[in-house]
């Protein structure tokens, strides 16, 4: 699977689930639903790229405990990250579906 197709698949998975998800749950879900062959580490790199591109954001887990889904302020490299789609990421998936 080409790298761009991997990124699209990861983004699509997060968008369609519409809840904050940790990396391991994303990877396990992709394995279960799509039988992906790329590694967990590759998926972590993809998540990082999608955050850098503005398609996903890391969720503030402290606020998540109160039921609020909001972006982590500042640069946090917390190992307990959860990811959620931005409006840009959602639009990107919706536009790709329309193009098919």
C-alpha cells in the first residue's frame, strides 16, 4: 500500500469513528477491519504527519475526562495521546468520497 493511501486510510478511520482514539486502538481497528500490513510504528508516524498537516489533533486527556474534546495546548509529546479529526481532516475525507 503506497504511503499516501496509508495516510488516507488512517484519517478515514479516525473520521468515521468520530471519537478520540489512542494509537493502539486505531492500529488494531485497521488490522481488524482492513488487514493492514504496515507496522504500529509506521502508523504512529502517519498520525504525526496528519497532526502536522492539520488533519488531526492530539486531544487534551485531562479535559477528556470531563467529556470535553479539545486540542492539547502547546507542544506536548505525551505518550498517552488520543487523536481526533479536525474540520480540515473531515472535509478532506468527504471530498475524497465525493471524488470517487
